[in-house]
């Protein structure tokens, strides 16, 4: 298991991407799965940065590990309580018609990953996502 803590600032996203790249480079997974995992995590972190800490900045903790053919990512923050599972699927045609920006991050993250779960624990939002990586060999 590896852990990274970053500030909830857009400038910190490169640290998160490098952290994930280091971990995923140790696995033999397809480029397609690599980019799905990276995009899902990026969308989640951007949402936390934009909405979790309305009055200030806080921290985002990211943990990665693998177990029984799955690669897990846990994302924790102490921001505003928010259960992304309660969001309804967006009306993509309506978003395009109204030329709106945003509103697709959670939907995109859920569709890119094989598992998506949330809990509120000790004043933390805890989102756990996973991707099936059966057959991916760890070289780390």
C-alpha cells in the first residue's frame, strides 16, 4: 500500500498523477486501463478541490493498493460531507444543448471504474474505487 497527501489545490494534481504513475508502472496493465484509472482519480480530486473546502483549502489523501485481482484507490478528505453515489446520472443531451460545463465528473469516474463506494468516517469523506486488473502482474 502506498499513500500520498496533497493540498486541495489544482497545482497539486501533478503530484497525484506522478504518484499514481509510479504505482501503475509497477503493474502490467493496458494503456486503456491506465488512462481510465488516471482520469477517474483526476476527476474525483478536481471535484474535491472545487467543492469540498468552500472557505479554505484542506488535504486530500490518496491510498493505492491491490488485492485479489483488483487495484484499489481510496480518496479521503475532511471537506463538506458529500455522497457521490446519490447523484443521478446526468442528461448528457441536456448538458450539450444548454452548453453547460461540468456535471459529468462523478458520472465519468463511476463509468470508468469497476467499483465505486463511499462512506463518511470520522469526519472524512472516504471514496473507494477499484479496477479489475486480473492477469496484471506486479513487478513492484
